[in-house]
C-alpha cells in the first residue's frame, strides 16, 4: 500500500472514530474528493478499513502484515519439534536455508531462539540445532498481525470535537474538564512541533 499524507490522515481519523463516512472524513480533514477516494481505496486494500455500507467504513485495529507468508511457515515449522536445524526448517517451510539462517539470526537477537547443541550429518559434517525459548513459544502462538495506534494528537482532537459539537462539554464540570484535558494535549503537541521547527 502506498503511503500518502491523505492516506495517513484518513487512517488516523478512522482509528480515532472507529466507524467513519467518506464524506465526514473529507469534510473534517479538508481533503478533495480524489484525495479521499485514493486514501479510502488504499486503506481498504491494506486491510485497515472494511466497507460496511455505502460510503461507511469500519476501522480494523489488527491488520495482517504484508509479505508474511514465508515467515509464518517458518514459525509453524519451528513448532513441530523441540529441536531443529535450519536445513530442517527450510525443508518444512519450503524456503532456502540461507533465508532461514537470516531469520534465525534475527530471532536469536530478539530472544526467540537459542542454541541446542549439534547433530552429526552424513559423512563427517555436523549442523547446529536450535530450540524456541519461552518467549519464542509465546510468539509462535500469537497471530502475526500488527496493531495500529492512532496519533495521540489526532485522538485528542477527535475527542474534543465530539465533546464540543455534541454540546456535552458545556453540560457538566466533568465533560468540561475532559475537553480542557484534550485541549492541553493538543496545545502540548503543537508547542512541541513549533519548538522543533
């Protein structure tokens, strides 16, 4: 999925709102019809939005990571036996041994794998054996998805907008306090940007 400023704006807006209309996003974010269409199309293709009605979309918090099939096969293969070699995992995952070694280096650095000795191969050779750590076993059980966290500044703005536009901010001390807290977050975020720029 190509990233663009309009796509990122709509993604944050949809994450903050949960369910969003194209027209609402276009008007709230000041986008053109083409920018809005492009952003929504990209987010639907990327799995971040799901169409639930004409012009109405639901944000999907957990999204399947792109290009992950080979990695998933490696994780599934590593669950088959308690110890394994890179060559065995490569065969089970229909991958190359070089790619599996590359993944193993990263998994070891991340604490998912540890060495488990060596085994003799045909002739006078030997190959290193590996095993999953407890952290690795837990990772192997978890689905391979990523969660999107919307920008806190966007969340504060959307929540402030809801409180002001609905009139709730003016009805009680609690809601007025919430509105002021959102304003503080927005002010701090914008002040930080001004200081950095």
